[in-house]
C-alpha cells in the first residue's frame, strides 16, 4: 500500500500544470498528447503557479454527472435474481493509484476520484443502487469479485479469454498502452521488442502489460541480444518515483495514465503507444462474477449513458476522449490465451 508521504508527493506533482496544458486537456484530451506536446509544454522542474486542469479534491465530486434509474436496467436486474453484497448498494472495487482512471482525492486520501469511479457511479444510479466504492490492490480484485466480496470491478481491466472463464465483462473503453520515460531520457522510441533491450521496464503484476514485456524479453533472448528486465513495484506511484530517481528506465502503463502524468508536470514523456492486446486491439470493461446475472443490466446502463451523452461528459471531465467507445458489448472476444 502506498504511504501517505508518497501520496502527498504525487499530489504535489499533480498540481504542477501550466495554463497551456489546461487548454490542451480540455480541448483535445490528454490521451492525445504526444511526447513532445506534453514534455515541452510543462515545466520540467519545480512547481508552477497554475492549477491542475482537473479538480483533484473532494470538492470535484459536486460536478460528477448523475442519472436517474434506467427502467430497463432495473427490470433486468430484478429478473436476473442477482443479489448485491449489501442490500441496496453496488459495491465496486477499484485500484486507486492510476490517475486519471482512479485515485484518491488529494485533500483526504480516501475519496476515490477519476474516470472509473465516475462510470461506476453512473452504473449504480442507473440500476437504482447506492454506489459503494472500495479501494483494492490490483492483485486483490479477482478473488474479491469471484467470491462475491465485491459486486463489480472498475479498475482498467482488459478483457482476456482467460479472465472470461471466471468473469463476465461489459466494455466501456478502448485499451491502449504506452511507454513513458523521464523527460531528459535518451530513449526516444519504444514500439517493439528490441527497443527494450538493456532497459529496466515497470509493468504491473498480473496485467496484460506484463505479458507483453515478458514476450518481448523472450524474443530478445531468442535473438541473442540483451533482453531487458521487467521490474515490479507495489503500485504505479512507487514505480513512477523509482523511474524519476533513475532506478528504472521506463513505465509501461495505460496510455491515459502516462499522458496524464506527462501533461500535469512535464517530468515524463511518452515514447511509444501499442494496443492493449498487442499486436491485437483490446477492450477495457467492467467485470462481475461469472454467471451471476449482473453484467447484462450493467451493459444496459452503459449503453444508455453512451446514448444520453453522460458517458461523454465523464470522458471529457478526465481527458479520456481518445479511448471512448460507441457501444458497450458483453463478453466480446478478448486477448487470446497465452
């Protein structure tokens, strides 16, 4: 678990944004920032006076989009026989260390903010349930959802064929990954296996990022070159601090996370983007325990907010526009089995 000191340091980093980045974030979406755009527009060292383009405090909750119950979804939920962990509530697990997807408010270090919590809140609204967020480590959500401890996971989860054995999914975002390095790094591009030769690269344990890096390492070994090294940390914030202190060379994370960090403080730059299912496209989804009846009502709400525009409001709120989808699909083809 991240210490309060680490969270406070990261919060100070988040506040270091310039006025030009404010315009870029609201106009074009942070997911679209290139390495040169993000790295060149922000201050490389120290804090600047301008506020972040995002409200990182609990006060920002007042602007969250909300909806009324969606009758079709409520009826489908009733017909499914699904019973929430807590009566009248939708208990949602999220990992709170990857802004802008999900993170703690800087003024209380316990309130979940970000794109995933906002989407989960709308789903709870549409189902006629009270949103009950729970912060969990990435490694803990699978057992928690499968065992019924949590009703739903909203934590940047990619649909894979292997995960579909145990979980049902309703898509809500395209899955894109990117490599980030410190702004003064000599690494200019990472797009294939040979590019990580000799580098120490962070990827979250149990993620599809990890699978890609391990495949690239194996490919480099086969080709007789320095394979590179995968490095693990307890969370993304700790990995970022390790990279900025020179202990590792690159972060391999969801594109929205790397673009966000690059735009907010300019200490990092994006040097390569790949699809989440490299070399195949992939989808991010909300997940439930397999066959419990919840996923169809969830998809009904997701498609309702896509049509109503509330979905767009969330994505614009957090600079996620480039990852938006036009339809939520239940259990689409996922990343193939290893």
